[in-house]
C-alpha cells in the first residue's frame, strides 16, 4: 500500500478579492473597448538507525515565483481607459486585424472565469507580475486554461495597474497645482499691498522689490520645512539638531515648486535629504531612509511613502521599548513568583497608542520582561543582532530561519546607530504541538548614550497589507527587543522586553501554560539562551582547556567536532518543527496518533546526509518529573541502555568531551557503544547536550568511525553523514516548574514537557515507495522509547 496520497500538495489556495479579468491581448481589447480588472482596493496596501524499508513518494515541487517591474504593452488609447470596467468577460474571436473585410465579424461569445481561477491568478500576480513561460504553463494546467489566456490576463492586469497608478499620480499633481495657484494669488495680493518691515504700515512704491517679495515668502516657507526636518532628525538621533540652519544656502525663487510636488507628510524631510543637506555627524546618509517623493516613476513614489511610514513606525516603537524597559509600577506589576513582573494592560493602553493596529479577533497577548548580566559588550551584541546570520547562531534553538530582506539604513559614522532594516524570521518552540511563528518586522538600532544601545523589533503587517491574504499571520510582534548597557569587565546588562499577539487556538493545550509563562517565546527564554551562548563562546575562545576535556583532541579537531555537532543540532530542530530549512512533506497516516507528526523528504545531493528517503517522527508528552531530573537521566551514558536501542543493552563509554559552559550539562561528547559480540565493531555516537534556565536539549546521531577520526584530526566535517535524534525538555509552565535557578544548577519541583524525535533513513533508493510497515516501525520506535523513559523515571501512569 502506498502512502503517496498522504503527501500534502505544496499548492494551496489563498482567499483574495473576487476581481474579474480578461484574457484577451491589450491590442484586441483596445479595439473591442474592453480593459482588464480594476486595481485592488488600495495600492499601499544515519546509518545506525537505517530500517532498510521502502520509501515514499517524494513531495510535490513548488512553483517558482520571481518578482519584476510592471510593464505595459502598448495599444491603449485614452478613450479605452475612460471606458475601463472591472468585468471578467473573456471573448472568443479575433481582433480587428484578424477579421476578413469581406465577411462580417462573427458574434462574440463571452466567458467568465471562476472565482477560484481569479484567486489563483491574483495570488500569483501579487508575487510575480511577469511570470515566465514555465510558470504560465503550470498555472494554465492547474486552472484548466490555455497558456495564451494566462499570458493575456497578465498583460491586461499590468496595463490596468499602471493606468490606476498614473491616475493616482495625476491626482496628486493636480492637488499640488491647485495649491501653487492659490499661493500665486497670495503673492500677487502681497505685491499689490506691500507692507513696510520697520513700521508695519503701507510701503511706498519702490521700497519692496518683486524679487524681495518672492524671497521673503520663500524663506518663510523654507523655515517651516526646516523646522519639521530638525524635529524629525532630532527624534531619530536622540539629540537636538538646530545648527544646520546656517549651512543651508538660500533657495532659488522657483524652489517652491520643488518643495511642493510630491509631499506626503514627510515632504520637508524628503526635500532636505534630496538636496544633500548635512545634518552634522553624517546624518544625511543615515536618513536616506526617506528618498525624495519626486523619484522617477510611480514605483519610486510608492517606495518613498512606504519607507516614510517605516521610519515613523520605527521611531514610535523605539520610544515604547525604552519606556517599557525602564518603567515599573504601575506599568509592570509584581507577580506571585519572586522577581517576575506582569504587564498592566489597562495602564499600557492608556500610555501607548496602538502602532500596528487593533488586535485581531481570537488573538491573545503575551508580554514579558527580563534582565540579566551577559558576557559580551554592547557593541558586539548590537552587531550580532543586526546581522541575521549571527543572530540565528546566537539563538540556534529559537530561530529556525531568518533573513534580511531590505536594508533601509546601515547606520552612520561606521556604527549601527540609526540602522533600520526589514527582516523575516521563523521562531520556534521545539515541539510538533506548537506552530512555527513566522514574522515580518522592522529592526531599528539606536545609541541612547555612551555604552547604552537599544534594538527594537515591530511587525509591519499593518503597513504592508496584502489584499490577497489576511492582514496578519499567526503572530504579530508589538515593539519588542532589548536595551543593552555596558558594565565592567566586558559584561553588559541586558533588559529584554517581548510583547506579541498570537493565535492561541493553534497551540496544543499542553503548551499553552508554557507560552503564557513567557518560557516559550518570552523574554526569559531570550535572555537565558543569550547567557548560555555567550558563556559558551567565552570558553571556546579561551586559550586554556577545561580539565575535563580530553587533551588528545587538537584545537583544529575541537573546531571540526563542534561544527559537526552544530549541524547535527540544527537539523534536529528543523525536523521537529517542520520549518522551511528542509522541504518536509507531512504525512497523515491513520495508524499514527494525532500527537505524532510524521514527515518525509528526499536526501540526494547533500554530502552531510546519507542518500535516500528520510522519515521523521516527533511527539511531545507530559511527565510528572522535574525537567532537571529528566535531563540528567537522558544525558547519562551509564543509563543509556534503559531507553536507547543503540546501546546494545549495555552502558556506553565517553571517548571525548568538549565543554561548552560552566554547567556540566553543556558539552559535546563522543560515546562508544559496547559490542554485542567479538566480531561486531563498536559504534560511535556524537552527542550534544545543552541546559539553561529555559530548558534543555539532548541530541545524538550514530557516526562512522573512520569519518570521526578525520574530524578529530581537524578534517572537514561537512562530509560526515548523520541523521539526528534526541529530546527537548522544557518546564510545563505551571507555578514552580521552572527548570533551574539563574545559573541553571539547582532543580525545582514541577512537571516537564518532553519532545522525542527521530530521523531515520527508510531506504537508500529515492525512487522506492513508502510502505505502511515503515511508518508503523517508526511509530513503534518512538512509542517504545517514551514508555521506557516513563518506566525508568517511575511515572508509567
């Protein structure tokens, strides 16, 4: 029996507005007096665990989508534009050029596309206005349309888009023209009745020249513009900006036109920046976040308006973050747990305006704040946070994937002060019962004083509204981030604020208390992870080797082994949460429990994995045992035989050990399993264990002995094939269930949530079929492991 049917399609429908369209070419439409659709309602808008079973069908490929600039085929006249309509009528019959002069044109037959076809076409148009031939053919097959119909629809859609944008630009220019005409009348009245500056009475003829009248009116206008620029620049920099007035040369008499055209609320700032005004200290380059509204083309106008909104949102978010980090009662109220605070929402709504719109229906709010000392200085931490790759490396178990999509400002003076960028991230809790949080947000960095920095994140869903999709995902970040202050001896004090709104219905009941307590995505977890990672970096960069570490490993061998362990752990996390790092295809077999996630993918060209089809299974369970006790049990190589089938029924021996922190549980080790008989060779297992105040992790994978010898001698670890398995342990979120105290050393009472996950090579032939037996074998393996752990911890019931 094949499980190919269990693979979900990679194409999904998204609700969009029912915007009809025409599939005729623009030239034909011009002759038949029809046009395409109307614009959307707003333009801003391992070898050791190989089962040797048959594999399943590979997942379906995804449709590639590439963006492009809008282009418009020629052939439309003004009359056609005036008679545009939003009909979705598609006609059979040729254009005027195709008609025989001797034969009358045949009766035109109209067809309407279905709403589903319109949704698919609109959805693709939002992402790729210029699809290539391959994309058009694939789309036509899915929608049961001809490729020619799809091609003509996109031509007409682009034409209509440009027409609407041109109308919008004309409307703006018409308003500016009316404004200038009114100003011209004011100037003429002033010229007819000149006023003496000394006495205030009527001036004699010849006292005030026409040119002087122009200059006075223009200077008054420029002064108002300059005051707005200074106020915004001072808010952006955190210090007054008033000395630049003398450095601006007098404008020419015709500069009023330049200042008036294209103003959008940031017109003064746009004009000053476009003229190269120096704000002192290189602010001009940093504030290039708002290009002139008179940029060439309508797309430049849109981008200018959007970036102006980004800047305003970032400044408001920074103010809110600093106040949230520094304020106490009544904004933050002490909770029943010692040292913890909870947000007073009534006070919050009174003090802060909603900068990203109203909370979506069905969403709940989480707000947490945490402070701690970290072994890193403020400049190094700021550089890490502003670099997407280094940010992901600093929080490896929290960030599944991240990227910087747009750098609006890189900072000034060679620092990150004033840096503003647009980012995308996938945040995770290591459990199949908690969906990945996918967020698009602005990240803004600002230096408030010497050795004091702040980095704030805020979602941009309210600005970049997509009519083809809901205006929000499953999570929105309100102003969140950290304030960093340098302390002696290379330390810094970090105050972290995490404020988000998310859809609680998508979270399993087991994990809702964890998220409500702030240990899932809250500030406590960010600070605990940051402290552990910085401590790890400090130890690894130290020239002294901890006494427990085996001195037989060379420094280059330590680096290679740590790099291999990092890749192993990253792949484990990607398999648990099904992030987009790997192309997993989810299965829905009927013989597997609802709380077990089963996925599959092909591994062909990756030298770091055995070739074939990989099956992943993960589940989460609650244990009435403290997280610290569960962690100690699972990482103890002497107790491995109580739950691990790779132990061959006996204890394991630690062959190598690399410390990654002061806590004994933070390390990378190499274990050797006992041989069952004299003819069998021993198996090596690479294992990484991590623990901090927010949770712990045990990840392992069987590895090839000759390959590990190469790695321990400093060889390249990228060619060592492995498939990880392991456990993630977190507190259950109930009162008193936190994992450890501040240094992660003393346990507390409370239950724990245990996630168990395996990645197994089902078959080395990618073309093999996935069978029921292979899924049942993996399901039995994960169920048996959970039962053995419960029995060993005396919590079978």
